[in-house]
C-alpha cells in the first residue's frame, strides 16, 4: 500500500489533513491489518483496515467501544474517523490514536504485567451501565443464553457436530447460573493488548467489545494465562481479580468450559478456511499449548470433541 492510496482513502472519508508522509504496516491479524500513518504537522494515527471482517461485526464492535469508553474516560484509543465503504482500500477502516510505548508484557515480571491487566479489567467491569444504554443497542448485547443458542446455530451452519455434546452441557446449565450485573467486556484481555503510553496503560483491540456477563471476560483471560504463561499465572490473575471484585464470580467453571469451547471452535473454523501458511503454523503451534485446556473441558463435560481429537491424532 502506498501513501497515495491512504490519501485517497482519507479524502473519501473527509478526514483532514489528507497528505501522508509515510506509512508502515505494523500488524496483520486474522480480521484486521494495522498501519501507522505519518502526516505533516499532526500526530501519527493508526489505520485499522478490516480485511477479514465481511460481516462488519468486528468494526462495529470497535467503533462502539471507542465511543462508549471515551464518554467515561476509560483508557482506550480515541476514534478519529471511520469509513464504511470497501472502496478505495478494499475494506472499511477506522482511524484511531497511534499508541506509542511498549506492550505490558515487557514489564519486569509476569506478575507486574498481570497486575496492569487485572486493574484495567476491573475498571472496565465496574463501569455502571444505564438502562438507556442497554435499550439503545449502541453496544452489542449478548446474554449467556443467546451466546449458547447462537453457537448451536453456528454448528448447524458449519457442520461441526462434534462440538454439540459439550455445548449441550453448557446449555443444560445456563439457566442455573448465579445472576450477576452485566458489564462491558473486552473478551481478549492480555498483556500484549495493553500499551504503556506516557499517559498510562491503554487497552486496544476491541473487536469483541460487548455488554454481557463479566465472568466470560475473566474466564477468557484465565485461559490465555494458563495456556501462554502457566497455571500459577492464572491463579495469580484470579486471586488479584477476587481481591478487587469479590462478588459475582460464582459458577466460573461454566465460563472456563465456554472459553475453551470458543477457542477450539474458532481454530477448527479457521483451519477449514485454508489460512495463509504463517497463520496456520501459528494456530497449529497454539493447539499443542491448548491440550491441557482441552483435557479440562473433557473432564468437566464428560465428552470429547471429534474435530479436536482429529487435531491431536
């Protein structure tokens, strides 16, 4: 991509100034490519190009996060502009603050990094949501039951029958969960999604932003900590969260099973789409790290997942 391409895109989106001095691609994820844009006389910005988001759900979630969190002063990037058409860059995009600084996992120890993430998660979950906000539809809303029912529909669409027994285990238990207040959730809280800027830690990558049960957010981060650090890190994370937010973490096993289910459903679906070799290698390496998590799902639900068993053969 050349500066002139970005200039045309900025002009189409009526974002000033349109002159571009330099561009640098700094990230190429499953759903989004990220560019650093330098423009004369103004601060650098980040352009997030949603090349792998045909439904637009990721972009809509991120825009909702920037707008909602900006109103309450939560440390997230500011939305500087958006363009919903696929032309001229081939996909919709947003412009947000460029965040200068290291990611949180470069802090002294894993405990230091996790302390930052726990603090940011608790602050997010503690934001009081108004009834008007929930009714407005401005932020995606997902009840625990909706999530399970949507997954059943996904299984039928993608022919992932092996996932059904463990999903049925979740479905049978969702009605008996302890009720807790809903909250904003990030659903991918980990140290590499936090940048330590001059003004403090800032959270990015809001593509799964929603209003739902905060235990889902917590369980996802526990899965990541167990998988990519170790069990001790996950226990430290949970203990730190409990100290700050002791109420409302009952039935956590349900949400941990749900997190593992979600992880493997995403992996199997992605591999079916024949991803680029680099992405496929990364996913296959991750599968080996997830083996203990899969075993915990099997022990909890009493059922295996055929498609996952095939990955480990």
